[in-house]
C-alpha cells in the first residue's frame, strides 16, 4: 500500500509593514505599500491595515507601483516581469500583462489612464492598452535597466481642436541616457546624455515646462521642454540640424552629494522634494515670479543705497545700473529655494506627497517608507513671514509596531500553540497566532535564541553579548538579566521535566540553571521567576547547540569542530561522539521516542543518526545553502528543515524521503518553530516576515509530488526556450530584415499561455471529430432511400458537448472566449498550421452567425499577420478566406450601423437636455439667450471662491 502524507499550505504572512524593494504610494489618508509578493493598504492615522492585495499562488515580489488617473486602479509590477492591474475597491486583479523577461522597474500611466508604459531590467519599454488589455509594442534602445518613465503631453489643446494629441514618452536608464520617444511613430526622437553616471530618477513639473533628473553621483539637472518644436515634430533649422525638443538649463545645488534616489514635485503645491541622502529628504519651495521680482527690487534698492553711502564716484553707479539690467531676467535656479530638510528615523526607501489636502493641520503631508520595515508621515509647515522662525517638519503618524526593524532571528511557541514569541536585534514581539495580531512589543538586546519557560508566563532570550534575559509576559517587563556567559549564547533548552534550563555559548561552556519562583507579598502578590546557576560543563570548542532527549536521559552538545558530543544527563559522563559533517552543526533535534537525532550543518547536509549506537542512518543533501534549523514534528519521525536558500522542507526520517518543498520567503530563513500539536510550522526570515504553514486535510503522495515538480520544470523549460531573444515570432519580411529594430511585438510565453494553446487545440479536435461524424451520417442519409434513412440512427453526441448542450462551433467559441485577452495572442502562437486552417473555418462560421465579431476580427488579423507566408502559398486557404471576407464584411457593416445609430441617439439626447436646461432658465428668470448660454458654460467650470470668516 502506498503511504500518503498530509499536505501543508501557506497562510498569510505577517510581521511585515513594508518591504524595501519597491516604491510606495500615499493619497493623504491611505498608504499603499509593497510587502514582498503582496500590497498592503494602511490607514496611517489609525495605524491599521485595511486590506491585503494577494493573488493566490503568485510568489514573485512587488518591484514597482503606480497609480492610475482612473479611480481605484493601480498598476503593480513584479520580479517575474509581469504587471497586474488591481482594483482597490474590490481588491481584485483586473488584468495581467506578461511581456518582460526580468523584473519591472518603472511604470507610468498617460493622462487618461488608457495606456500604461512599463520598463524593466531587460532594458525594454512596453506600451500596454489598458482598455483592450493587450500589448501594443515594445521599444528598444536603452542599454541598461530602465529607471523612470514619464508621459509628456503637450499643453492642453482647446476643446474645439480636432487635432489628435501626440504623446511623447520620456525614459531614463542606468546607461546614463535620457530618451524621448514619439509614441505615434514608435521611434526615439531625441537621445540626451543626461549625466556622467547612471540616471536614477526623473520628474516633470506640474506645468510641463521643466524636467529634473538625478544621477547616482548626487547631481540634479534641470531641462527645459520646447513645446513648439515638439508640436512641429522632427524639423530641420537653418543650420540643417534637427531642432532639439529638450534643452539643458542648469544644475540644482544640493546639501549632500549622495545618490539621488527620488525626485518628486507636489501635484498642486509649490514644493519639490529630493532624496539624496540615506535618511533625509530635502524640500525646495518653488517661488512665484512676483516674489522674485520683489526680491530683485530689494536688491537694487540696497545696491543703490550702498552706492550713495560710499559715494566713490561714477564707477559704482554704473556697476549698479548694470546689475539692475542683469537682474531683470529670471533664472530657473532662482525659482527653487531650499526650504527645509526632513530627517527620518531610518534609511528612506521611497516617499510620496499626500495628494488629498490635509484638513487637520495647515501644510503639506510627506509620506516616507523606510527600509527598516516602518512607515512615517511628516507635516511640512507653510512658509511664514517672520525670518526668526526656521521651518521644521514634524512627524504626524508612524506605523512601526506590527513588525520587526531587523531580521527575525528566533521564534518559540507557547505550550498551547496560542502565542508566538519572535525576537530580533532590538525587540521581542508576542503574536496571537489566531488573529496574527501583535499583542506585545518589548525592547531587548541582540537576540540569538529564545524559549518559553514552564508555565508560559515568561520568555527567556539568549543574546549576542552573553546575557540571558527573562521577560514577564503579563507586565511586558524585563524581570531579570543574568550575565550567563562571556560570549554569544547560541542555544537554550528546557529539560523535559521543566526543572532545568540549559544554555550553550561561544565561550566553550554549557551551563545549567535551576528555576526559582519567588512570591512577594507586601500589599500585592507578585510571581517572578529567577535562574540559579547549578553546574557548568566545559567543552573543547565553541558550543553551537544544546538539546535534551525527550526521555530526559541524554544531553547532546554540537560544537564548532563539526562534531556532536552526547553525554548522560545526570552524571555528565561522555556517551557518544557523532562525526561526519564537514562544517559546523548549526542545529539539531531529537525525536519524541528518543531513538533518532537529526543534525543540520553549514555543509548543506542533514544527517540522521541512531541514539543507541551513534550510527549514521542517512546523510541527505538537503538545501542549496547552509541549513539553519531542524526540528522534529511531535510524535513522529518526520522533521522540518530551513536554509539560507529560502526554502522550508518536510522530510520523512524513516524513509529518508523529501515529502514537500515550500517556497514563500524571499530571503534566507533564520528561525523555525514547530507546533506542539503538529498542526503547523512557523518560519522567520531575513525579509522580516513571519509565515505560518498549516497542515491541510489534503493527502499527498510522493510519486505525484515528484511528477508535479518534473512537469513544472518541463513547462518552465519550454516557456524559456520559446522566449529566447534570438527566436523571431513574426514571420513577415520586415522582421527578417531588421531583427533589432527600435519597435517590436509584445510576446511572452508562460505556462498559462501554453495551457491556453493546448485547450484551443483540444477544442478544435473535439469539434472537428463531431462535425465529421455528423457530415458522414448526413452523407449516408442522402445516399440511402427514404425507408433506410428513416431507420438510421444519428451518431451519439460527444459527452462534453451534450453536457453543455452546445454545437461544435459554439463550444470552440466558448473555449476561446474564456482565455484572457492578454494571453490570447501568445496562445495562438502555439497552434500548429493545420490547426490554424481548422480555426479559420470556425471564424467563418462565427462571422456568418454574427457571434463576438470584435474577437473574430482580432484573431483573424493576428493569424493573417503571423502566418502570412504559408497562407499566400497555400491554395486551400483561398477557398476558406473568400467566404470569410464576405461574411465578416457583412457583420462588420452591421456592427458599424449599430454603433452609428447609438452615437446619433446619444447626440440627440445631449442636444435635448441642453435645450431643456436653456428653456428652464428662460422660465425661471427673464434672461436673454446669450446670458443663459454664458451661465450654462460658467456652470461647467470650477470657480475658486474666497470665503471670509
């Protein structure tokens, strides 16, 4: 009989406020921040997490975020090169775009939110049509990772203008270049060598006149946009040179010369923020021309007074007059004046201005996402008239309690599995495992190991400085600090009879501590626990791990010399030495029946030993990197391992088989805790997240699991082979001549598109077989006499078609319609040519019946473009295409008539409502028609009203 195990699956990750690989967004109330593969929405005022945008099964982390002008729509880029559009109101994915080979590093929407541009580490820029959910084209030209993208539209055209607005796209890259692309011709119209080193950030002022770029050398440059030459296009000037659309202006002086990681203009207020230092953000105020004129007037006045007071002749007066003339011109640099510096409490990963105006305080909100897993909001006060007061930013809100500032180094569970204690460098946190809420946060030293003490009222922590700290959970207070060792405490363990705590340290000593419960009874009863040192076991090398056997007879000690020494617990006499690891044993555990000991090492191996004779049952190459922790599941020989390769693995210690591999963390896993009732495991990682993996009721068979892993490898291999850049997809002659053009098609094969292609092929096979069977039956009926025909039975319908009660062509359409529009083109590329011929016949039937004409047209034009050569040389296709052309034209004309009719009806309704509004005004007040029209037009415009108290 085949043995089955129970599968484990991930539940939500917690302990993470924001991860530092992507930018964050803020709207004045809510912060949208990345948390590895999810996006979290925080209410900054209340410090609450409102929602988590999580897609089941998707493991790639968020690398870039952008907000659409359309309400509630966000574009999120991931490390696997995909871009997802999320609706924040319904917390659901609207569309998924797959086109990049590497992680997405830049995103931008156009002014209407109809187009999205994405840039990636693979140096490509892809333009996506958000409405049609399809990739339009790919722009190639940069030689390194794209850092920022901005749409550059011309100043607003008058509403009567019929001219279409040409969109320009501005991109910067780590290759030091800034490029301007014309999206109508899909070509680069200007390449600017912007800086000497990589261009790290860019922003355009709200008036669309100035561009600011920042480099990794700490330099900020300003550029002027020439809208006139942009509207004319590529035109030569008198000298025969093509007119430039972007001109260099000046440099902006910064207080520090670090890498400029972000530049941002406030959308409505006159502020510019630049982050060039790890912890601080410089705020510049944008002055109006009026302010500058006043300042110049004051300067002239002072200069005149100086000239008069000194009265050193005519020369000075001439110089003053010259200065006056020069000052008449306003310099760009005069517009920007340093205002204040916002200093955050840790390294800043990204920042954003609150787009909605704050009501509570005057000033501007600045949101800051920190690399230390925390969020802060600062208030920038409005400028005052008095010169004495220097403006200072004040911190309004911060979210830092629901997570650790540094790596989670150690985890331990209470006996009833209700409370989890996690500790890092600086803080100990207690979590309710049912709600994953952080109940307590206590300051501590650099924690290395931890354990709950008997009774679950206290937690002991071993620190890097050699102390054992004891915390009372009820009062969240440090009750005792024991200076236990002179070096790092690597391991703590409580003896099974709960009388002794043992500690192992880098000072080559194992110490035994007895528990003493003190009761104070002056006024109130206080229970406290203290440690009494009873004896010491000196070792020959540093102690990395200590462990009691569950039957309480043996004590195992792992040393830095890669061996494990086993002693009798009561007499501390030497019993066994386990040697075989090539590098130090980092952790070990003994099974509940005290028969097996499992050790894990920095040599990437796990060894299973018998405790009777110290024989090595098996050595397993377990992880790709050092194995950090190992723990047995309660009452079984199954055990768990975690490693620096980001993997959690489940093993059978009797059969020496790997049961399950669980990947979820995005950095090395330091800590592991196993449930006392064998219901779940908890892992803590360098990515600052804590994850719970629950045991499900779903059975798991090893053969099926291995097959599934091999299938996954095979599918990924096929997709990667099809995505190789040297394979040209489009077979037309232009693509053959210019394989490395600036614009290219957007295609990327994934396992999803391969499966979609297979589904289309299966549907075509099924429908073709069904139609062939019925045609054969009809042929026999026509040949036979009337009596024979009456007795002939029709062939049985295919069970799938009978279940859905669909005709073959309707079934094929149903299958094709179910494929998402983003994956459709890539799925059609998988079809072999004989299936394309078959699909053409169904396209003809759909066009004839007028089914989903937009989809039919889209598929048809794509297939004609891809298989142009074969279709032209194939005579069979001619007979299929001629009726298809007739049917499709007829259907398209019908669609066009419907749309035209609807448009005319809508225009008629608009005219009618306008006429009714005019008539209503006439009835209310005796206006003449001109005044009424003026008032209606005025109603459409927003007016600023000044309200006096």
